[in-house]
C-alpha cells in the first residue's frame, strides 16, 4: 500500500512514456511518390539501424566508450577505496576530502571545466607550451572520445569510491589480521580475501555507471566528436533536427536493450547476495 | 594495518613492493597528489577564466584580472530569474520525493523477497531506459495533458530521477535498522504509526538527510529534461548554462559555473558529517 504512490508516479511518468517509445520504434514510416506518409507495424527500423553503417558505428562506439569508462572508474576507485580502507596518514585525509568533490559539481559545469582544461590551446596545452612542447602537437582530447571518457570518469569517481569503500568496510579487520597471522602477504590477502569479497558489492556500481554512460547526453553532447556519436546524442539529433520520432525511438530502445543486459546481470547478483 | 609484512622479507617480491610500508605510503601519496590535480585543476581553470581580463595563449594564467564579468552576470535579470527558479524547484522536488519515497522505502525494507525482486526490477527501469529518450516521450505526453512549459511539469520530471534514488537509499537505511526495536515499541503498547515515528524514523534520519541532499543536488543539476519540457519559460540555471556554453562567451560561462557551484559546495561542507556516516555506506552498498 505504501509503495502505491511511487508506483503510480513511475507508471505515469516513466512506464507510459517508455511504452510509447517502444511502440513508436515498431512503427515503420514509408513515403509514396506523392510525398504522403503511410505507417505500418514491424521491426524494419531496427533492421535499418543495424545495417546502416553510421548508426552501427554509433552503437559500437557507445558500447566501447561505456566499457572503457566503467573499467577505468573501477580501477581508479578501487585504488582509492583500498587506500581509504587500509591506509593511514595525512595523504588519506586529503583523499577523503578530494574524491567526493565531483559529486557536487553539476555535469554541465564539469564538462565545461574539462573543455577549458583540456582543449587545444586550453590550460594543459599552454602549460606544456611553457615546457617547450611545439604548438600543434597537443593531441585532440576535447571533441573526441578521450574527452568523453575523461569527463565521465571524473564525474563517476565519487559514486564508485563511496560504494567500494563501504563494501571494503564490511570486510572485517579480524579476517584480514588472522590471514596475516598465518603468514599471508598483503598481495595474497588482497587476491584471496579482499577482492573476492568485494566483487559482488561492486556489481551495483559497475551497473550504474555503465547505464549512466550508455544513455548519457550532456557529456558526449558537449565534449564528444561529431562522428561517430554516442547514441544519446544521435537520438536527439534524429528527434530535433530530422523530426524523426520513429528512428529516435528505435535508438532509445537499442540503448534500453543494451542496458537491460547490464540490469539483469545486476539483479541476478543481488539475488545471489540475498540467498546467502 | 601499517604494520605490514615488511618484516618478512620473503613476502616482498610477490607484492611488487606493496607489502613494504614505506612503498605503500608513497603510493597513497602519489594517488592523493594525482587526484588533487585531476579533480582540482579543471575547476581552478574555470575560476581563473571567470576573473580573466586579458588572457592570451599560451600564458598559463591570465595577464589581467577583473571582476567585471561577475558584475555583468549578476546584473543580468535572466540569471537572477534562473537562480530563483532553480532554488524554488529543488526544495519542492526534494520534499515531494521524500513524501512518497520514504513510505515506499520502509515497505521495501520489510517486504518478502519475491515481491522485492519484481519491484527492484521495476525500479531499475527508469535507470536502464535512456533518460533523454524518456524525456522526449514525456514531452509528447506533456503536450497532450498541458504540462509542457509549466512549473509542475518540470518538478515531476526532476522527480523521476530523485524518486528512484531516494527509495533505494531509504530502503537500505530501514533495512539496517533491527526490526526488534520496533517490535519492542509495539510490545510496550505503541501503535504502528507511533512506533515508526518515535523509534524508526529518528534512527533513519541521517540516511534520509543524505538522500534528500542528493535529491536537492540532482534537481539543481538536471538540465537535459528541463531543456525539453521547460522552455521557453522555465529556464533553470543549468539550462541557461547550455546556452552560454554554445554561445562561446567563455568568461561569462565561467562566472556562471562558479556561481552555480557555490551552493553545491556549501551543501558539501554542511553534509560532510553525514557523508562519512555509515548510513551512506549502507545506502549505496547494501540495497
């Protein structure tokens, strides 16, 4: 009963629009010689999306970027979380204060900061100039895949780190110390105790960041290349520039289907944890 | 912990030196230093730009500093309107979200597993479906019911994101509270409602505060959906930022970014105490 208001809200504002989009993606538009449109029902839009070289490269690009982002964020956050959990000293206190900051920076601003920071003739470029790098040799980062990845990693860092720190906190000191007492090295403790125990908990972070990057719009729109584009950007282009609701919906559904793979993985991980 | 296995020379080669306390300290310092640069310097660049009177490439810092961009921005009525609007929408969104997601979170926390599986999946869909696609579909729906370009239209759109998030954090928070406490209150004669407000809610407060804080920030941050359903009359701060970036007025956009970041950073300092509490950890980790 207490869940009803939120379910009702989700139905009206999420499920109904989502279903509308799903139906629209199945509506095939044809144009006869007189310029009249006729509509039929089918999966032709999906076939077009997969066979069209541009859209196909956008799909591949989106998947690759998402995987790269998740991998980089995971490694970086894991290192920070390990330091926060097992480290001591002033450097750890600095880490605690700093890693959380991006959480409080709106993504539009983070993107803009990255543009001024990394653009050709931006901050890093002029820094390297002063150190003697010839003009024009600075690689293209902004308006390229590297810009998307760096900014998404920057933005996702706090979430993943908070999550992993909490997961590592659940591993008891007693367990780690008893392993040490029987002579295990730090590396062995990490490989055989810390890592396996933290993986299921890390799954939620991996899923969330994957979904976030996959369906993201702001960062790739402001920092990404023109071609190939991430699906979020290309979808809006279809919608706004070509008034092509059918193909825009199809791309939305493709992102959704890709996301479902990750979502199902996540939910299964959660079940496993609950069974234990 | 710092008493690592450095005393046992045998262990060192396996660990790439990680077992050595000095080496590990070094690594942590490197990590901290790297992170300070990675997180801090891009933001610092923005601050520099906001004060730049004259900045010719390749100077590392501006050659002339000025505050006239700040004046220009603060005197612009569009900016003031956007700020007022953003700070009206965010509390409304947070309050409404709390009203419907706290009961849901409580119910989730006490529900049986089979129900939770289905509901968990239902609550994951808003995250799995690409937001921008959802907003476009929602805009069509808004046109039909007359919510397009209205205050409530924007509020409801912001609530899509905050609702799911807040439900999850509160679920985890309530789950971390032992049901025995509540039962004890019931045994002592308290009604279910009273037991909830007198026992459970106070314990859950830090978790709820953190969740509300995140909702508030998420609402301040939301730009893509507001752009779709709120134009031309409901321009929030981040939506205005989109136009500023695309019009390439760099110092103006930088000033605006700084102004837009200040409230968030103030919240960060205000919330520091709660952010380090175990409830956040619980909120994110044990759903």
